[in-house]
């Protein structure tokens, strides 16, 4: 008699992870678009994007989130970053996040972007110094890696915003 579990029971024993997708939108001069969700406190800013819906692929989620959040039809470009975020003290399970290239928008297009969703209070085009002030540290590191990946043609793999060779856990 086998001690192996039937597939459905075995899968139920595996850890659950959330999946998210974001877009790195840039403009000339190196500024990056950040959004301020309405459902968080005033100090919290995020990368444009959100959680995958059931059965949705990351690329689809990134395109959907851009349309929902800023009303812009945009086909995401190549994958810039995969970032694995561990479970958080507030009970949030681990997250696998995919960050896609949204390209560099001309200044006239970038200036016209506005929140298109009640979930957003605002948006801002931020310098590196500003995104390090406004984002959680692991998100700021993800944006740094995304900008470097966009500029170099690589795809970065991160663990809580750090490359694994950095030795952070």
C-alpha cells in the first residue's frame, strides 16, 4: 500500500503564495511613476500594479492594473524583475512579484496621466531619492533593480528586494 497522498490532498499541504504584477513607467530624466493607494495610510506609496486575479497571468494583470489605475492602455514590455517577498508579520503570505517594463513616456503624455480609479489618491513622478523616501525599502530596491534591468537588458531575480548574492534574508 502506498503512503503517497492523492494529488488534491498533497497540493493542500503546500504553502500558499500571493502573486502580483507591476509596471515600471519612466519618463525622460529618470523619473519613475508611483501611485498612492487610498486604502493605505497617507505615507504609503506603491509601484503601479497589483494582485493577480484567479487564473490570470502576470503580464495580463500588469496590463489590467495600468488600465484600471491610470486609464492607460499599455502592453507591458519585457520582464525586468522577479521579487520573492517573505511572509509578513501582519499575516500576509509570501508574495511572488513580477515587474514589467512600461517604457519611457514622453513628457507630454506623462503629464496628462491621472488616477482613473477610486483606489488611488494620487500619483507622482519620482526621482531615485524620492522613491527611496516614499516606498517601503524592499519596494525601493525593486525599483532600483527594475531601472538597472531596463537600462542593461537583463532580468533581475530578487529576494525581498535584494539579489541573493547580497546575503540578505
